[in-house]
């Protein structure tokens, strides 16, 4: 396997080289390359245990010995740089003896319980012992055994977290897990304790190993010391086949392998399918354990149709006929287009495009959207927000940057891959990271400066960076133009005060933006969810222009879901960008006349009886739309609602027809990641009940309406390729945009700012169906700061009432250092509590109060 | 309550001598006070350094003196200082290594407890030589009394303007931190010591990079032994040319030898390098011979990690080269003597237990190998040795020697290999008969 | 908090000396040990809070260094060096003498909670062997008679010092 370390990924042309002799052949590599990597580059495999391509070098296992002429002792190739004229042997007698001794030492206390070890068949130590013909028969003493603990299960395993199981006796102390956890993930729930031959890896005192990347530790472990419950003792690895797939949750599209047993039609686990350009070999736990959603016994198995107010099981034929009939009836009755659709951006290209065509071409409507949880969306497109979203962005660009700025993004929860990228940039390079958030986040732990601003002041914050640059003369004064007139307040000091941030911190960011050679600047969900997203985006466009960032900055508002980019590019917006619209009109011979309506507007119009029929695919607005009452009223007011989903949800409960939707694991599909990269999933499971992919449902509905969508799958896919090829990048505005401060009203009764979003082990509404993920977190909570907890006399785990002007829920408290004193966070991933009932559609900032529930 | 070590020294001899500078005042209870130290000529070298010498001249003088590291490795101190990259804009650090922990070695403790200012002065001069403005002394945690003495001395030095800002008006700033360890022999190894000061576990780091290039906090760092640094003021005061006249050609100067074990008068003795080992053991001035007039069986000449000498090998000069020719090392200068009623296997059980206990656990050969060796050696000592065990021990030693991150692995196996080579018959007897060839008689004195 | 305000201040003062706060882990552990007599995870958490570093880093370091007991010990922790120089002069005899005298095995604490007896590796007092450390002090050139005097003195000291 051609693995590279970060030490060696960037080969600049001017780098001086060294030439040396490796097993008799001349090899030239960049100066500074280790012998191990040089050998790998020419296909010579040197065995390793502690070395890992993504981690710093430990040099502790001593497996990778090589012999170097004129050197007095064997050298470890992982840490020895190749030098001019060196003569190196990777497989001499001395080397083989040295390695055999290391294996023998390693086997001394290793249990050799390979028959019952989960790692059997994919264990590095097993392979090396085999290759070097070493056993532990020379060691005729009892093996050292770590003491049993109350958490012990079979075979000396200790359950140390919701998923992770530790077997200290199998541990060979390569310290890969520790390095991964601390360096790559920035997590401190695992440690190395004691010393000498009693050195042990263990969970930190009083902690559980439950960080959002914990599953990776089972992959970095070269032996069976760290395994996970989900996989443990269920199947031997050689009885599984692998299927390439991608993560269906996050927008970067981590590459994964699904391990299946075809006879059993069952997925056993997911591992990384290392893609250095995207995931760098790491998976978030949500990605890793999310496959269980597809395997859930709760899956919808048959269509349901409402009869006499009750949903009853039906055949596809009945269901489809009913859909066709009702859609036709509604259109005929109203005599105009009053049908809309919501197709989630977690769906594959074929599904998105098929529904787009169904609604636009067959129904003849512009009532189509992919966004469930954004309120007050603009009806038109091409504004500043769309400009930013359309900009090119590359994941590897992150760790090629010298300055990284993030705005309004709790990265670990929204963009776990990008969070790890930023960590990598910091660990292996010279990069300054600035994080701006309305509350402290764990994600900012690598930031040089974490700037916490008053919630709802994003655009003023960005203005203040611009103003300070002008005031301090950090940028060419000719660039400033009329910016000061376009924005208010018009001084940096006033703006900073409104945002409640330190002007010095603003100055630091301005300086970094002025000096940065290669900048990554992106905003996240807190901006996306804001009803002021357009103003924030305008401020960012101004900043881009003022600092002259073209050519030295990748700036974006990152999309959220696995196929958000595909949805935009395929025209799933009510008003797609012009280039896309042109292409689609050409393909479909025209464009519907109807007014484009967003999810938000459609819901408003459902109440007014202007939208009567609605098709939802893979979305749950009742649970996720930021105003539960509004969404419920809207959907209840429909004449006809069709919902296709994997499970029965609060939204399917309102439907006249519910269709069982196939999961991403059950068909092959294509998805566009946040970089615009098209990636494929492959079918890993057969649907042994009658769930169907979204594109098939669209085609079946079109058939009912007697207008076939595509000649066949091939013509569909060719068309998709054509549409995706359209360059939908929007030009930056050629003038400064107006961004004025609008004061937000604060109701003293509700003094705390509420943020909602994903839990760090969940994404959206489906992951509740993954057992492993609910083992990490099964219910909602309200995260509050220790200071606030103290003030309210609340302990961790206490039940509290969270009240807003429109709703209240009772949830347990989680005290966290990653939150401010006047902010609370509640995850939206759990259907058990109606979190969105606290939210009002038109609020800029959501506010609540909390009080202890006294029983 | 704390205690001043009652260890015997040859301070009286040193006081009369012109060539044993380290122990001159160590029996003077007032020497720990800065006034006394200054009255005895202390801090003159520091003043001279600051006012008359460039850092290059200091390095040059110490190189010229031929001063070699007294901690064990014997690397020339001046040369080491010269490894700090020129023109580096990073801070530089000096660490005085007072983590004295190698069995048999107790020499630095005398200097720390009885002449702390000499250590501080040497540290200050070395700091100046490498452009360091924050120096550390890493004192093993158990030396509570020594740390207290050192802290008091440091406070005095600050008060008297020997440390702090703009010292002696020369514009040089120098601060000092007394850092105490927590009980880990491996922290005497310079990279482990660096980790320990950084608040990490005391695991050794790989070299390169060497500490002189990237040590403490990733900055150039020099780690020198207490005795090495305490020798520096004398070199500055009297010149490298004078220092070179002491000792032998390649092993210049004086050195403290810790004499312990079965001698009548154990103690710390400052001798010129090149002194005869036999004289140290038998001279009435020093060891005074073997207790109970028993026959000498063997000597560990340089701390527990150095190979053994047999009685017919002790007529040897105590200097780096001569001991190397005799197949052993000067090491830290800890001479451990044992008599005929001592089983060699029993001795090795003590040593291997120590190294197994002190292995940091980072690299495989040391972590696993020392544990295996301990099991095998204990088995032999307890009478359960099997045929082939000796060869197995030798093979394990070979697989540790030169294969580990830091020198602890080598330190663990060198005495074992030597003990087998020198007394193989005794090992074989143990295996063949399940008991000692010579029964160990090492009893606690009744006292009175 | 287990740490007294004085200990907290001392830890903060120590941290202020170093270029990086993490360097104060070992000083902080030492201060905690001197106050409490042993170390435990609660103390690691408190130290981590004071130094603003993850608690596991304190725990990892603490477990590496063997000088600090990790369980409660008696008022007097007797650490007998059993390494080579001391062994040659009767360290094993010293241990068994103390075991008999205190009526405990190595690793145990007397029932009155006064003495805990442990073996330790070389304490750097080889030319005054055999020796032992009791709490923070060294007792050197030991003989049976000397041990008798020391134990007698400490017992008297404890009794005059009131209840434990």
C-alpha cells in the first residue's frame, strides 16, 4: 500500500535531493525523506508497527530496522533520513534477526489468543510473526497480565466507552492510538499510564472513551487491543466482502468501505477507505456507525395509505395509483399549479434530478427545494449568499493555507473532516487559525485566537474587520472606495463594541487577512441558519473585495449535507442560478412560469391554501424546521401529502401516502461533495422488503401522470453529467454592498441565547436509528456553562425546563466548558423532545430561559 | 527537618591541595552561604565571564581545558556547547542535570548540599557561553534537602545580584528554576529530562534532533552534569591551560569518585583523573581496604551500568582511556566494591531489577527485554535455572544492546554480559546445582 | 477542593515561572503530594483545572513517577533502598528487621496507621549505605540499633503530636 506521511506529501520542485543505495539500487528522493518512505516510494516494503502515515513518528516499536554500511548499529528506517551516498540494506541477515527479536519481545506478553481475537486475519503482528517465523516458545514464563476490573467482559476485554473495548494484554504499546487521539483529534479521554513493562494504555480517570472520532482508534490499533462492540465477536473478517461507499451524512463525503456478508445480506461494519484528498483516513463516529441506520429493524417495509383517517399498509400499485389520482385531482380542481416538493440533499444525484424534472417538467412548477431547516430563505437567487456558496473550495487547500478563518461553525459537529484538516495544518505546518463563533466551541481548540461574539452580530463583526483594516492602513487605501459609507456603524470600535469583542482580536484577524498568502475562510451553519444570512454574506463579499482576496483565498459558506452541492448544481432550488436554469430549459424545452417558492414560502402558502399537494423525499420538516408550530400547521393544511422515507417519522404521520425509501446502502448512486467532486456509492445490501430508491419513485409517479421522465437510466445519467458540467460559480459583486446594523430586540424574560444543531455523534434525524450512535448519545440535553449551572444551582444531569415564548421542553443538563455563560445549546437529533417547538420562524436570535425542575 | 548527608569526603586533603578544587570547602558548614562562598573566591569567575569574556572565549577556554562530562558519557563539555546553532533566534536553555540516580553514584549530592553556589556559578557561566537566559537545575525528587539548599542559595544569588536582570551591570539577564523530579532514573537521560521539565512523562526522545539543536520546548538546550558545571568556575578562574595540567593528557582535571560497598571507608573522594583504582580501594586515606579483611571479588568502576573488573584488573588508572582499555568505563565514577562472599548472580538480580523498574516503556527491546532478563536471572538465582538460560540471557542482551531509543538498554545489559563473561563458572554452577557457588553474606550491622 | 488555598497559590506561582504552564505538572504533583501524602485522580483534576490543561496529562505524568504513592499511606512512609550498594551492606536484613519490628510485610501499613514500609530503588546515598527515606528525609549508615532509635523517636513524636 502506497502510504505517505505528511512529512512527504508536498514535494516542492526546488527541494534538494539525495541519492543513496537501497538494496543495491540507486534511489533519489527529496532531502529529508526517511529511509522508510524512500523504500515505499520504490516499492520496497519495510515492516512497521508503531509508524503510521498520518501521525508523528514515535520510533518505539523498532520493527523497521535497516542496516546501513559503516553505521555501528541497526537504524530505524522510520526516523532515519536518507543521506547522500548511504548504502542501506532492508533485508540483510542482521536486519531479519533484529526484527525477529522485536517480534519475539512483542509476543512475550501478548496473549496469542488469535482464535478468539477480532483482529485475527487483519492483524499486523499476526502477519509479521508469520513472515518472520517467530513464536513465543523461547519465553517460558507466565505472561504478565493486567488486573481485572469491574468492566471486564470476556477475554480480558474492558469496555471503556460506548463502543470501544480495550484489551491491555493484547496491547503492544505502539502508542498509535494515543498519538491519533491527542494529535489528530485533539482528544484527551485516553492516556498512557505507569511505565516500563507495566506501561498501559487506558481511559483517562473518571472518563469514558467517547470522543466523536473514537472509532478510528480501532483502525489505528495494529492488534486487537482496541476493538468495538459493534463488530466484536460477530464475524471473521475473511467471511465478509467489502463495498466502496461514501459517508451519507456530511458534505465532504468521506470514503468508506462497508463490510458485508452477502448470504446474510448484512453490513457488519464500516471502515475508512483512505482518501488523502478528502478524509485523510479518518472517519467521524457518525460516519462510521451511521451504516446501522440502513440495517435498523424499524425500517418502513410497505407503503402506507391513509384510509378513514388511519394509515394502513398498501401495495406499491395502490399507493402509486392514489398519488397519481390525487395530484391530478388537485391540479384540476384548482386549475393551476399548486403542488410542491421537498427532496433532501442527502439523496443521490439521480433522485434529486428525477424529482426536479418531475416537478418542473411534469407538474410544471417551480415549487421545489432541498432545504428543510433554513427559515426565511430568499425567493430569488444570485444574492451574496449564493455567490459565496458557489465559490470553489478544496479540502486539501485547508492544509496548504497559512491563515485559516472560520465564522459561525461548530466544526466537530458540522464538518468533522474539515476540523481534522485544520488540526493537521496546525500539527504539521505553520498556520494561524482564527475562529469566530457566538459561543465557545471545542472546534476552536487549535485556534490561535478564538473570538466569541454576541449572537446575531456576524455582519457587524465582519464589518469591524474591514473597518480596522482601513483605519490601521493595513490595506491599500485605494481599495477602500466607498465602503465606509455602505456600512454602519462606521468605525471599528463601535462595531466591535456591538459584537462585544475585543478590538485587538479583530485587529489580529485583519492583519492575518492582509498578510496571508494562502487563506482559507469559511462560514458554517450558524451563518446558514441565520435569517440574516444575506447580510452576513454581503459583509463577507465586502471583506473579500476590500482585502483583495481574489487569488489568495478560498472563501465559502460550506454546505451541510452529503449532496447539498449536487442539489444546487442540479437545480433543486426554486430559482437556480442562471447558467443552470438555461441548461435545464434547453434540455426540457422550456421553464415553468410559476413563481419560485422555497420550502419556507411553500409552507406559508400551504396555510393560505395556495399549495395543496406536497411531496417530501427523505426529509422531516416537522422535527427539523425551525418553528414546529408553523411547519405542523402548514403540512396539516394540505389536501395531499406524500412522504418517502426510511422510517415512520412525525412528518410521515401526517401523510396521505407513505412510501418506503431505499437507503444509500441499497443502491448505487452518485453524490457531489462540497468541493464539487462526484463520488459513487455502491450497492452493499439487497432490499429484502419493498423499499425503492428515490429516482425510481419519481419515475413511477411520472408514469402515473403519463409522462415518463427518462428513456432509461443511461439517458438520465448522461443528462445529469451535462448539468453538473455547467459552471455555476457566481461572480463576486463589483461594488461594495450595503450592510447596516439592525438592533435585535431582547426580551428580558428570556435572557439566554439558544443554539440548536447536531450532537457530535449524530447528524440529522436518521442517526437515532443507529444503535452505536445512540450508545454515545440517546437523548437530547441542554448544554450550559459551569458558571451558569452554578448560578442556577444546577448539577450535571439535572432535569431542567427550557422555555421560549412559544414552547418548552424538559431535558437533562450537560455542563460543558465549550459554551458561554449566556448561551445554551440543544441538539436537534432526537425525536423524543420537540426542540424546534422552542423556535420562532422570524427570530434573528432564539432566546430561552431555563429553570430546574423540582420533583 | 532535613539532613545533611554524613558521607565521608577527602575535603581535608582537598583543602591542602592546589589541584582538587571541587572538595576544597565541602566540610565547611558555612560554605552554602553566599558570603562565605564569595569570601572563598566564589563568583569571581562569573564576574570575569561577564565583564571580560565573550561567549566564544568561554567555550574556547572550556574546550582547551579538555573538561569532559562527569555524568557518565564523558563527552567534552566545550564541544557540546559549540553544537548550539549559531545565530538561532530561539531561546536557548541550560539544564544542570542533578538527577543523580545510577546505583553507586552519590557524588553530585555532596556538591548540591554543601557547595550549591559552585553549581550555580558554573551553570551561569555555561548559560552565558550558549546565550541562555533561563537555566534549570533538575534535581531528583528524593533529594529534598539538596533542593532546599539549592533554592536558598538561588534566592541569595538573586539577592546579591549574581542572577536576575542586568547582572553586574553587564546587561546580561539570567533566571534560574529549580525543578525537582519524581523518581525516575531515566530522567537522568537528557531527552527524558527535557520531557520531564516540559510536564510530560519521562520518556526518552529519539535523536536526532539532538537537544543542542532542538531540546527543551523545541529550542537549543545543553544538559550538563552537576560536577561538570561545578568544575567550570575553576577553569575560568585559573585557565584551561592550568586545568589541563591536572589528570592525564586526555582525561584532564579532577573527578569525584563515590566509593561504596564492601570497603571500610566508603565515601566521596575527589581525585585527579588517572588515580590508581587499587589505591582508592585500599589506601587508608580512602577506602581503607575490604571490610572484615575479606578477599576482593570484583569492582564495578563507574556506576551500575559499567562492566566489572576482577581483582587482577584493578591496578588500573582511573581515567576514561585506561578503563576503556580494561574493557569497562569511567562512567559516573561510582566505584562499587564487593568481596568474596558475594554471589555474582545475586548482584545481577539487584541490577536487573533496577533497570526493569526504571525502563520508561517506550521502546520494545528495553521494555520487554529487561522484564524477560529479570525473570531469567531471578530463576537462576532462586535455583530454578534451566540449561540454556545463560545463552538465552546473552542472546537477549545482544538484542537489546544498541537497539534502544536511549542508553538505558545498553546500561542494563553491559553489567550482565560482563558478569557472565567474568564469572561464567558461577552462573553454570547455579544452573547445575540450583544454588550459589559462594553464598552471599551481606548482613545488617548490629550497631550500638 | 482537596488542595488548600496555599497549595493552589504555590502551584500557580510555580506555573508562572515556566515558559509553558504544562511544565508545572511535576511541581504541582509534588506540592499536592506534600500536602496530602499521596496522589489520586481528584487531585489530578484539580491540578489540571489550575493549570488549564487536560486532566489526563497530569494523570499520565503522575503515574510515570514512582516517588509519589497513589494510595493513602501511614504517617511515616519508610522507603528502604534495596539496590546494590545498600544490598551489599545488609538492605535485605534491614527490610526484614523492619518487618519484624513493625509486624508488617513490605507494602503494608501498621494497624495504628503510623508506618508504611516499601522497597525502593537507589536513592543516591550509596556511600552511606544502608539507608532509608522516611517521608522526605534520609536516614543513612543504618544499623539495627540506629533503626531502633529512629522508630522509637518517630513513635514518640507521633504520640506527642496528638491523634492522627
